């Protein structure tokens, strides 16, 4: 199919298919009254036919920036056009030297030969087509070279952009097809107090610099809707079987595509009463979301009674549209939830063949033997845990935690081991914290990274896509998540703007937390607490220690941690032995270096450390906090004549800061 596409190399590297869509163009960042154009499914990039058929040059000279040539660039950072102030969607002309950006709309508009700008100068100003050196009478301080506006009556000259702006080159009154009663007047500054400050057609807040308004009717339009008004009717819309007509008025309605309320200018079907928001016209038909393993498809009526949205976990109205899975009966999602930026990667998959996920991490050799993709050189044999013998010295190469009491896969030829659960980690998976599929990276060089969910340092396996990196413990968390500390209800990732208090560590969290969605339950867990080991071994006790989630009743007497010899709070999480005679701080038992492989070299803050097990009779002194190292792992600084030890990753930060201050 791609061979049939249209080649537009300045816009996109792939062939682009003819496409009918009402979305804003990624070419110019604006809406067009005609919906046809070109679309790249690989990049989710839509170009208006008007823009795609224009003869665009890769390099241009523009009077708004006369000193340098501008180059056509793909913008990824959401820059602002330096002339009109509008946000650049994807394409612009840019001067890298001056950090100057010009969107395609402004790049196409040339300054007029003669202008009146009586606020700046009382006479007409004439554009000189040749570049000259001059002193700008606006006293702007910019380089005095390039195209100029000059007065024939006075000896004054101005930069083009000092006296002319493409966004202000509009008539003071317009007759608009959606408001035929009176002309609309061009206004600047904030909208009138009696208005709602929004465009009657699209509902966006009007630009404080320029908009059109009718005071008699309290009718306001923003510049995009004046310059490129929406179509009056859609003959073959993607979202409905009948023709849709725009109703340009204030009117309360419920959108059939998303089920949410609207207050103005819907498109309506006069045959069946269907109504839709303007911004729902471009809803995709087939997408992947990070809450589900299969593709979900847009449907005009969900038809699933008593179901909840797979994203927000709230009830869905089955009579309205949304997204559903063809493989999993009952899985549905609200249209707005499924197309959120943090849930969907923005790619329309209609007509795109579904790829083989290729997630299996190993090949089965026999009943107890596998060949894992991370260790192809040797087979791994399954060793059954007996629940009694704690494998303390063996470490899982994926999560770096001790093998412990669990069944695991071990290499008979080397020291490579994997927990059974870690060996089954899929090679690719979707995760609630990222809108793209993550890939399992084996990290054979043991490079240290910081998990984006729990912020622990690790040099084990990671789930990665671009800059998003999760350790395998956080990377395996999926919904619904059941934790032993809250067995009565499952937990979900539902982002809010509230500052939450984690029930495990009692710290306030502003970002990633898992929460209970029951109305009368405000249980919250951060990812760090959600992935704490349930059973660990420590040298202070002969028995494995179990994680205890605090005691509800008031404890009699005081509890003391046998590691740091400080008091513990029995209402907070702690580790205890089977006879429950000990209560150990979880920080003392686990530390913040549990994700670092012993005997490896860890690069932290541009310094090299050897990771050491703290299992000798004599514990070294920490150079930073001046106490003996209490945690299971400590770090030895390399490259020093005298031995320097640090008890934790957090102490390495303070140590490095101190050393920087010494050399300032």
C-alpha cells in the first residue's frame, strides 16, 4: 500500500496516503475548511492538501528575519512562532543561530509594499526591496541591516517586524457566514467582561491580542475560526453514516461520540438526532492504549451494560460511543480517556497490519530447561525453591534481589540466575506510565540507571523506550494490582493533581501512585513501597524477615531496630522475624542500593564505585555520614589512594556535592 502513496519529502520521509480528516494540520498548525489532505500512518502526520500542493522550499529568505536564511525544520519541542505567537505544531522555518522560528502561515505572508502605522509614524511607510544598512528609528537595539520600511517625507527607517506584523494585518470589520446579522469588529486586549471569553464556534479561549466580536449579540470568534471557518456540512464524515450539519449557536447537548456534555456549536444529524463535538470529528478508529494488550476499536454505541472504563475505572454509558476490544468482551474505554496523551501514542492504526508482538522471553528445551534470550550462550535449569533454604548469595540478574526462597532458573556453567517470575518477563509490554510499548533491555554492561517510577538506582534489566526507563519490578506492575497490604481491593494508576500520602512510607507523592478506587477508601501506594520484597534475609537474624504493614492497635512498650539501634514506630511498615520479636526499619533492611549487583562497578555522578556486600564482621565507616555502614550493600570509591566508603546511594550524592564545593 505504501508504494501508492504521495511523496512529500519536505513534510515526511514516508509515502503519504490521500486522506479525509477534519483535524488541525500538522503542516501549518491551522484548520482548513476543506478536510482532504495527506496522511502518514507511521508518523501520525496530517498535511492539508492546500499545504502539500504548495511549492515549499527547504530554504527561504524572509523580511521578518533578514540577517540569515531560514531552513524548513520539523519542530518537536512545541515552539512559538516569533511573528504571530501561535504554537508551532510540527513544521516551521527556523534560524538555528538566532533561535528564530516562523510557522508556515507567516512564512507565506509577505509584507505589503506600503503600510500605515500611525502609532509608530505619522506618514505612509514604503518597503525597500533591497537589503541596506540603516539605523532603526524604533530604537529596538537589533542589528541594522536587511529589508526596511522607509518614509519618503522623513529620514526614518524601520525593521519590517518593528512596524508590520502578519497577525495584525486583518480588516477592522468582517462579515462572517456564521453571523450574518452584523459585522464582526476586530478587538485587541482581554475580551469584554459580559462575554464568556470563548469562541462561539470552537469553544477555545480567545487570544488576548486579536479576536472578532459583535457587542450587540455577544458573539465572539477567535482568529482561526474567522480565517478558516469550519465546514457548514460534512457529507461523508468518518464518525457517522449520515450527513452532519454545523449548528453555530450556544446549545447544551451530549456528544454521541464521547458521552460528554457540550455547550456550543455541535455538528448534528437531522436524520437520526446524532450530535458530536467538533473536536470529536477526528477521533481515530483503531488504536493501541497502554492499559490493554490488544488493539481497541471505536464504536458508535458501546452496548456493554454495567461496565467500567479501562482507563479511569468509572462507569460508562453503553448508549454512547467509545472504544472496545474485539478479543476481550466487556473491555471498553471512554473516547476521551482512550485518546489522552498519556494513554495513546497518537497513532491511527486503521489499515495498518497488526504486528506479531514477539514477547516470549525464552524457548523451552525440556520440562526443566529453557534458553533465555538474555543468556543464549547457556541453557538455564529450573531449581525448585523448598521454602526453607534461603539462597542469599545468589542474585537474580534481572531484579538484582537475592534469589531467596523462590524457584529460579540457574546456569550450570556460570553464575547467571533469574527468578522464575523475572525469567517470564515479556520482551515487550505496555505499561500505565508510558504511551509507547516498552522493550526489555538486559543491560549486560551493568550500567546504572534510575527507575522513573520508584527512583531507585539499579543496574539490572530494565523496560525502556526512549528516555523512559523502568526497573523490572516496576515494569511488571499492571492493573488491577493486588498488594498484600490492601487485599480487600485492587489498586489502579489514576493520575490526579492531588498530593497523595503513601500508606507505606507516609511520604507525600505528587507523581506516580497506585490507589484504591473505592469511594470510602483512600489507600495509596507509591511504586517504591509497592515493589518492596515481602521476604528478605539479613545478618541480624537467622530467619528470613517478613514485611509487616504496621499494627493498628496501640503497642505496649517501645520497639527498637536491631540494625541502627533506634526506635521504630509499630504503626509504620517494618520487617519482622517469624517469632515477631524484632521490628526492623525497612530502610535498614533493604537500603537504597538493593538494585545494584554486588561485585559490579557502578558509575554514579561520574564516579566509579565497587558494589560490596556488607556481610563482614567489621563494618566500614561512611565517608559522608560518619557512621558505620548499616545497609546490606555499601559502595567503595575507586581511584583513591586511601579507601573511601559510602553506605548508600544517597550518601554518594552528598559526597559528590561536598567534593565539588572544595574545588569551586
